[in-house]
C-alpha cells in the first residue's frame, strides 16, 4: 500500500516535470500578473506607436523614464532575492538565467531595434495593442512567429 | 469619482516603470520564471510547426505559462482601453506631430496607432504591410537571434546585471534610432 502511494508520487512528480500541466493556480498567478502588466502598458501609453517614435527621436523622456525606473526596481529586487536567499512560494531556490554574449546579441539586437521602431511595439505591447481592439496587429504577430521560425531554419548558417 | 478620473489619465513614467520592474520579482517568486515575452513566439513554433528543426526541439510544455501571461496582457489591455480610457487626445511632442503631418498622419483619435494606416481597410497598402509584416519578421528574427527582447534583456537581463543584456539593449536602441530617423520617414512617404 505504502509502496503504491510512493510509486504514485514518483509518477506524479515525473508527470509534472515532463508535461508540467497548467494548473488552476498557474492560471491565476500568471494571468493576474499579465492583466496588471496589460493595464500598465495601455495606461502609460507604452504600447503607443507614437510614443516609440518620440523615444527614438529623443523628443520625450517618458519611455526612458519607464525603462530606467523599471530596471532600477528590477535590480533592487534581484539583489534582495540573492542577498536574502528568497525562495519561491513553493519553496524552490530561485534560478536566474544568464544569457550568453554572441554576435547575435549585436546583429539580432540591431534587427530587433529596427522592428521595434517600425511596428511601434516590442513583443509585450504587440499583444496589448490587439487587446485594445487593433486586430490588424495580428499581421504583426503572425509575422513575428514566421520570423522566429525563419531564424530556427537558418540558425546554423548565420554567425553567432 | 476623482479616483476614476485620475486613473483614466495617462499614468506617468514613475508609476508605470516601477510596476513593470516589479514583474521581475513577481514572476520569480510566484513560479521561478524569468521575465521574457519574445520566447513565446518560439514556443508557438515548437508546438505547432517544429518541422524537424533542431531549434524547436525542447520541452516547450514547460514554458506554457508565458501564454497565460500573454492572454492576461490582452485582457488587461482590453480592460484599460474599454473602462479606463483617457477621454483626451494623446499629448505628443509638437515636432513629431508636425513631421507626421507631412506624411498625412493627422488622426490621433486612437492614441496607440496611427489609425489611418493601421486598419483592415488598408490591408493591401504597402505602408501597412511594411509596418506590420516586415516589422514583425524583424521582431521575430531579431529577438531570437539576440536571445531576448526588451523584457528578457533590457528589464530582466539588466536587473540581473548580465552584461550581454546591456550590449543587446544598446543595439536595440541603435536599430530603433536608425529606423525611426532614416527608414520610417521613407516608408511613410511611400
């Protein structure tokens, strides 16, 4: 009996890592953070194509203020997490990924920058624009997925 | 009532920025997730059309949280635009408005997009197609090539003092500067 329970637990645990089923808790947690994020994006006009044009023409401080203060708050948060060894709500150790430097950081970064200015949105705001009712932005989403797929296809043929 | 009135005004940077910054610890503490949105495009490729491509062979099932997050963003954006709408026209730098008027952009009834271009009515216009399709391709290709976007590099990466993210952010800005000042004027005058 106890062995059965143990087996069941092992099975559950492996299912969790293999399929990582979306739980109701996940829906609530990530859904709420997303909703807050979406509201801020719209209310601070971060999703505005016009604001992005202003930013890249140095005609407004708004976007720089947002990115700058977000980074400062993020830095302090990560520092606090590391210093006090803060765990997740499930008691796991928090893992922060380090992205490596490649030639892609430069070339890809530059290409994305062009796309950011042209579409007037980075990936988060693209979705928020659709939420405001601008359904034509679905074209941007489909193209971004296509661009990602294209990268996967030619990945080994371009410098990194 | 006053609360609703002030909430419906555009929020200043010093309110919005810190809330966005708090997304970093919120996602880490709630689910050990590193903030990043552009990877969602990769997960779509991996789950729907991997086509045997090596880059799309990984456990995308573990990353499905980002789709929930995105659905949340869409709902949040809908709530904000439907119920917290700023009744006034967006306030922009007059120099920008002046420049845009040269390209026939004069309608600011939509604060988020130049609605004269971004509409299904102009779906066959070359301007719209460049701004959405070419722009989208660059966003998708560029973010994966750079391994992150504004959220993954500029917010999450800089917060973690990851120096490649600083390089990425500098090149995001350079690309944007070149596009906004030299490429977009050309596209808009087509």
